């Protein structure tokens, strides 16, 4: 007997044939999908009626800084350097408890908007992991490693990064995995990056970094190393299929070819890139080169949302506007970026990203009986162009129901809101006091 | 005694000083605002507790084609001409009842996402007006006038446009106003446009048109008249403060100066423009020239949403990305575009667009107690960058409560969804049958 049966929904499998069942069911047992089909007649402990709902793989947010949810809306509409210079002094005051609470709030927002797995890079990651464990989400977490010409800082952050991998990889029944998180090629020396690369190899984990986010970054790298970012990273043998690379905006054709050849996994962050005016990533070009580009929200401080549905619409529209081509990035492809490509990016394509027998049961149900989702002609179009996170009705991760009819079962929503407001107020008061 | 008292909310007045009351109330009597302030102690028939909520002027969608909500998601990800060639045969089959139902669905979506007033251009407008009257919204409606080198079509649509103005202007206690709706300079001859201009003068109403949406349009006009669209329209004396001009994308500096000088009211439609890959309007440049640019969603067939909150985020981010300047269009300015500038665009700045004594009571309340709106540091930032239409809790138009705690009081939501789905299915079946 199945543990959970999601019954009679409009099932978007995202399997290799991209099968869509206008009426189908998904059976779950021991955290895994045991059946997907039209005539799944199993009995189950919990039967969830999915009529009038779309059933799809949980969305995967492949790049964020979850604890920064605590800083949502603190700084907007500023040039990037001014923005950073305002954020950094606040970040300096962040405590482990702040990062835990920020992550908890982020988890709550992700559950309520249909994200079941995310990749994060920040600090106090043991505390972030604790929040993820409580929330019931799946995550690939990394401790940010940053050098900034300070060997001591490099050593501290590498040590903490290694400790985090040793402590937390495989936590929470395997829901929590880890990576190493070297910040970027302009903040980490080649020596630092290669140390990290070796460590990642030693522990068989990935590497989460930022590449070519701004023109200034490209200029810096060229000035220092005589090469563009991707070329530089390739020349020191840093690149490989285990590298998760946020942004990837300022790429030449040759750099796209390197990314493809080395199997690097770029993450597109359209909202953050637009908001910070960093540029537009060559997403259609990368996809055309066979690169499985995934999608991320970046941190809520530069978005200011973790809603992957909104992110999908921005992604689809930004490439169209940028290329002056209305077919530059179709809805179907964007949904792939937010599901199966996210799984590939995190090296989890055998476990998540589609609704297939044997995969982990990470499933989202979207309630389509809403004025802004009517009439229903084309489900994929509605998911990408009309739906918002608030339309998600039910969320299952690792076979466990985290939200049902918008009620979150793992976290106390009111308490999280109260505690994070207090923590945020205290944090900003500390900044004021330090002035 | 007031009819309605909205009590103790975070009030964003959008008055000339842009006052924000962290705790304030709004009293309503006879459809108008009779008090706004910290110590409004009036008794009222209905008291709405606004604690934890933001109270702001109802959003104004300054350009849409409401009945096209029936076609949401029917055609996406196509080149513009192919898109039009797919939409047109479907539109040919639209009945008065289809347009009524499409408009009803659009009204429902607008109420549920905090839009209280909109400007529309389409056909079967008497039926659209009926839907607006039932829904309780405010609207400025126009019958599309189109010529396409067909004098008969010109005469029919002008006649219908005039009949519509005569019949419907001032309907529903003045909630429904009208304009003339010549489609565009590339689909209407100068003779047609000037006939319309005279009629608009005769009836003292505005003119709702499309200007410079695509490069192809500009090329066509240059080829035909030897001038760019705005120059052409200026040379025939068509332009003036009563002209509501959707899109205004392909403008030269000189054309922006003409728009400013003639008092033309441009409407920015970022989502539709991105989705159809038409280009990016020079919004910061127009605002810098003192032009009160407003905001619209365009029709749901090319958006695919009527959510003005989402539209605000797209507007703020698109200009930043386009100009590679993170301060190109700040949140505060975008909120002005969606409220007071919308009122100015429709010639209703004395009646709506801000919460001030003597203005019509068109008010929206947003529930801020949501994970994606937490923590609360900056209300304006949250409204533009984090909120979605679904966060709207209560909507008041003309002093009447249309929605309370997300329950729509004027329309039967379930019935509208059922009837529009059926109408849409029938419509597409008629297209299939005609093939």
C-alpha cells in the first residue's frame, strides 16, 4: 500500500518524453515515486484529490542566499557598489540565529511557492541546514569561501567550508547535501580555487560559485589575469561538470563553448540581474549549445522574492525582449530550466526534477481554479505566464506532505513571521547603533 | 456618519506630498473620501480593520483589451505577425456574449488583484460596459475604430464608436466613461483620425490609440507618410492632452519632446512588449521630460495576466536592465505610474489616483502578513518588488466594497469561471470547425 496517492490531477511528468497526463495519479512509498499513470489504482494511507489541479515536479531554485531573506527590501534602487556597501555592514552584524531565522523564513516562502529544492551559498550554514531540516525541504548548501587578498580569511572560510561538508553532507535522510562555495574568481585567488577544487574531489561534492555577473568583474579578471573569467578558470583547470555557476552573463561565444565542453552548470537569475542592472545572460545561446541552463532567484535582497513562478515568467520574457525575438525562450523550455535542468545542475538528475518511478517524491500541486488562470487552454503557458507561487496548493518533499491546501505542516507560519520581524528590526537597530 | 471607515492601516496617500501614515484611517461617505488621517474618529456603518495592512489608491490599468481575457494562453511564443494571424480568425468568431464573459472574467481578475479602474479598447463595448457595471469597477472604455484601407469598415467602426460614446458615457453612476478608440496610425488614415478627433472634441471625451509599438509600424508610417509615427500624428494635428497612447516604444528624442509639448499620455506595457519582443519604451527619458507615463497590462492574450503588481515589478526591472542602470526607474516612481499617473492619463486626476478628501473612494488594502512580504522594512519596496495581486485583501470602488478578505461581493466567482471556460471552449471549437 502506498503512503500517499496524488489522484486524478493534470500530471506534467517532465520525463524524457515530457509526457503530460490530462488525468493521472502519482503513488508514493518510502519517499519515492512508485507509480505514475492513468490507472494507478493503489490504496494509500493518504489520498490527495488532485482534480482541477496541475501536478508537477517541485521547482528547483538553483542559486540563492537564503538567509538574506531577512534583508528583503532593505536596499533597492541603488548602483551595485553602493548596494554592496550598504549590505556588507549589515551582513557583518548577522548572527547564527539571524541566519537560521532568515533561512527559516526563506524555507517558508519556498514551500508556499512550490520550490522543493534549492542551492545556497552563504555563511552560518549549519544553522541554515537546521532550518532546512525543520522545514522538510531538499537543499544543496555551501559555505561561502572568500579571500579578497586576505590569506587568513581564505584559510578560515576554507576550513569552515570543509567542516560544513563533513558535518552536514547527507543530513536529514539525505535531503541536505553540500558543496564547496568559492565566491568568485575576482574574490578568490587561483590557489584558493584549486584548493577548493581538490577538496570537492576528495569529498565527491560540487562547487557553487558566481561567474561573469558584471562587466566590472570581467574587467577586473582581464586586468589581473589577462583572460576573461571563463577562460581564466579554464586555464587553471578549475572548471568541470561539478561546477554550479550563477549568472554567467558576460560570455563570449568561445566561453560558451568552454562551458559546454567542461560540463559547467550555469544558473540564470533574471530578476536579480535585471534589478542590479548587471546585464542579460545569453540563455538561448547556451541552451542551443546543449548546456542545461537552470534557474535561480538569487537572494531575496536583490530580487526581492523567492517565487520561482515569477522567475520563470521573467526568464521567458527577458530573453525575448533582449533578442527582440518572441520565440527566443518558449514556456516549455523555461519549465525545463526550473525542474529537470535544476536537477541536472545539482547532479541530482537521477533523484529529482521529474515525476518518474524510482525518483524521490518531490511534488507540487497547483490549483488552477482561479480567475487569473482561466480559461484553461494550455497548462504549460499558464504555469509560466500566468501562475504565481500563491497558486501552489500542496507540496510534497521526500514523500512527506509539507503543505496542504496552503497550510504549511512543518513550520509555524505566525511564529516565523514574528521572530524574523523582530530579528530584522534588531539587526537594523545594531547597524544604526554602530553608525 | 461615514458609510465606510478603513481603520488603522499603513496608508499610502500618493497625494502631492506623497504622505505615508504608518497608522491612519480613511473615511468614506457618498462614494467619496471624507477624511484621511491619523485621528479619524468617525463612526461608520462598516468599519474595516486595516491593522497589518497597507491601504493605497486602487491601481489603474491604463491600457488593456479586457475581453481578450477569454484568449489567455491560446497563443504564445510566436512571432508577432504569426500571433496576430492566429488571433484574428478567433476574434472574428467572438460574439457579444463572448466579449461580455471575457470582460467579466477580466473584471474578476482585476478586483482580485487590486485594480479599480482601467482603460479598454475593443469591440462589443456595450457588453463590456455591462460587465463593468455588474462588477462595480471604474473604467474608461472605447470602441476600436479601424480602417485598414476599407472605407466601409472605417464608417461602421466610427458609427459604432460614436453610438457607444452616446449610449454609455456616464453609465453606472459615472463609473463608466468613454473615449474614441482609433486603433493606430498604420491602420487608420489621417482622414479617419481627424474625423475621430473632431468627434472626441464634440463629446468632450478622450482618444485611446496605439503609437509606435513595433519597428515594422514605424517603417510602414515612414514609407507611407515620410515621417515617424509621432511626427506624422503631430503634422496632422491629431495629438493633444486627450490622447491616451499605448506603448510609445520607438520614439526619437524629438518625438518625446512632441509628446511632452502636446500633453499626450503614453502608457507603458512592459510585459506585453517583452512577450511580443516589440522593444523597450524610453520610460525614464519620458519621465525626465515631465511626461506622466502610466502603466498598463495590455490584453491577457499577450501578457498573460492583468496583475498590476506584477506589471509594476516588470516596469521597474525592465528599464534598469535596458539602461544597465539600477536606478533607472525606482519603486516609488513605478507606484506613481500605477496610481496617480494613471489618473492623469485618463483625465481623472481630480477624481482618483490618490487618497485625498473629495476624491472618489477607490481604495485597495494589501495584507502584509505573508512570508514573501516579510520582514517589513519598506512598504513601497514590498508593494513593487515582492507583492502580487493575490495579496490584495479588500477592494473599494466608488465607496462600495467589491471584495473583502478576498471574497468578491459583486460577482459569482465559480459561475464566472464555469461560463468563461465553456465560452472559450466553444469559441475554439468554432475555429476548428471553420478550418
